[in-house]
């Protein structure tokens, strides 16, 4: 029993727990899966979309989404950082806007892209403040940051509602994250390339997603690589047609129902 120690974010229980933060993390564990893999020449992110429906207008997603993302799970925070979110989408939108502002302020002040860890740190400072002051509730969202900077090159970070963040080679947040982590531990290699990482991410997603079929209507995908010609990081958030092509290439695309009926 929480015995009303969960009524405010600022009250510790006798066991030293902050229940509201634990509840926020529990909300994330029921959200759509987001998976990230760090490769030697890039970072791959994939996410499960939960908001689906035949009457949902997906025209903006087919054309590449709104400003820097599909609008639900994948967002471009800066030219060198992509974020995947799991949890309450409205909370995520607020944090994404804050992160974009921080990144642009850094660019204006220093004429350089913000380092990935610094951006994660700034967001976590804000999230930690929402666990310490009365009248506020923690953000019910976790983020995976896939980024590149010239000093540390490709990086993958995870942050949670408590304001903690950590660097990872491969990780998963959201529903079924335990199963995904086990699969990643078995199959991840330190010298993995982007093409191999794409295959690994799609295979793990196919085994951990709640849906029986894997298609662009339930999957979002993003890859961060380095463009040798432009000498700059290249962020790509995939369109639905490109996701279907990837799934076909990996042999994971859902079968056409009409073809099945004819056979």
C-alpha cells in the first residue's frame, strides 16, 4: 500500500521511494516499443505505432511527416539528433519542442551543432525539476536519442521520467522491453554495421511487437549516418513506402491478403 505517499511527487515513502515517478515509468512500460541499436557507422531506431485506424488521415506521414517527424514516435531534434519516444505523446511533444529550442539556441550562440550528451542532459535537467517541486507531475515519457558529434561520433542515449540518462550500445523502451533486451544481448556485436543493425532491429521488432503482422502502418523507422561528401551527419526518417520496401528486403513484410485468398 502506498498509504497516500503517492499523492504528491515531493513526498518520500518510508522505504525511500517516490511513487509518482514509479507510476510514470509504469505508464511507459505499456506504451509502444521503441528500439535503438548503435552501429560503427550509424544509429538505427524503430518504433511501434499504437494509434492506428482505417479512418486515420495518414497523408502527412506518406509525404514525410510534419516538421521533422511522423508526429507520433520519431522526431528530428536537430540535424544531428533523432529521438524516439515511448509514453504519453502530448508530454513528448512538449519535450521535443523544448529540445529543439535548446538545440537552436546552442547553434545560434556557438555556430555549431549541440553535442548529443549535452542535449540529453538539458532535457533531463528539466525532467528532474518536475520530480522535485510541488504542484507538478513527472513527464510520462522516455526518450531514445540517436545522435552524432565530431568528438564522440555516433551515440545512443536513453532518458526516463526521473531525469536519469545513460548511454547504450543497444536498448529498448516501452512494452515487451525485457524480451527485446534479451534478444539484443544474444545478437548484438560491437563491430556491427548499419545494414546489419537494420536487419537486427527489424527482426527483434517482429518478435516483440504485440501485432501479428509487421507493416508500415504499425512501424516507424529512422537511421542516422554520416555523409562523407557533405562531411555532416545525415538523419533519415523513413516514409511508409520505404519501410515496406525494407521489410520486403528482410523477408518480414506481411503477406498480401488477396494473394492468400486466391491461393
